[in-house]
C-alpha cells in the first residue's frame, strides 16, 4: 500500500507540474504573438505615416515650383514675360480641371514646369491622365492641335488633369490677362493663379494620418499592453 501511495503522490505531483508548465508555455506563446503583432503593426503604421507625409510634401513642392511670379516693376521692365490666363473645363459627368492659356509676351518668355518648348499658336499640351480620361471626347483636339504632354515635374501627381493652351491669336495684356516673369520662388508669387485645383480638391493630410493611427498604431499599443499583462503563472 505504501508503494502504491507513493506512486499516486508522484503522479499527482507530475500532473501538477505539467499543468504549471503548460500555463507558462501558453502565457509565453501569447506574449510572443502579441509582441510580434505589435511590432508588425507599429512598423506598418509608422512607415505609412511617413509615406503619407512624403506624398503631400512632394505635391506641395511641385505646386510651389509651378506657381507664377509677378513682375518686379512695370511691364516695360519685363519684356521676357508670359501672358497667363487660368480657366477651367470639365469632361462629361466628371470633375473640373484647369486649362491655362499662355503665350509669350516677347523675347525668351518663361515656360511653366513640365513644358520643354513653346507650343505654336493653336496648339495645346495636356497631362497624360487627362488625355487618357478624355479620349472618348476627343480631348486631344478640343483646344487645337496636340503639341505634346506635360512632364511629371509640372504635375502635382501623375493622375492630375491639366492643360496648357496657346491660343491662335496670342493673348494681349488687359484686365483679365496676367503677366508672369517666372515660376517657383515663394517671394512675389501670384496668389490664386496656380494651375490645378489640388489644394481645393485634396482631402486634408490629417484625415489619412488619423486613419492610419486608428487602424495600425492604436492596435499596436493595445497588443503591447496585452503582452505586458500576460505574466506566466508562478511555480508550485
């Protein structure tokens, strides 16, 4: 009986040790998984926040680079200037886009970023995305002959719709036409004459940042709390 009792007691102790070891292993597994997921979520979240900010910063930089500059003095002192008129147009059942009418005043007139040469009178230069979207409406010939496409450095993003048009009869200075002597630097920029409508159409950056925080960063914090609170059971 004594031997049988010893064997029974030993079995009970082994079962108890097994239960404790199992709890410790389970707790360790939960903690490891929580830390792994928290690390993954946090890395994705922080990387996404940086990427969103980089996209918005890049768009703003390109918009600034193509913003017209006012002449420093009288028009007589700015012979190398560009006549500038910002208009708008629409595709059927689609959003509006900017159509900028340009012509050289005389001399070596500055070109907007994205254009490598002056279009001839009656020619237009379109963004690639506008050409694709308006193919069914013959957008290539809506404003005259197609002279080429706007380069990436002249667009705030590749999907932007934008057109530069040189009228058959070049623009003449009047109260509706502006004179531009360059593009880009903040000092002396013309407010309200920027091509494109991205500043009005874009959703605020904070909306995307908040969505990323809610979907990735906050779950990572919650998983870290789970890992911190998952303590292995003490020994017997």
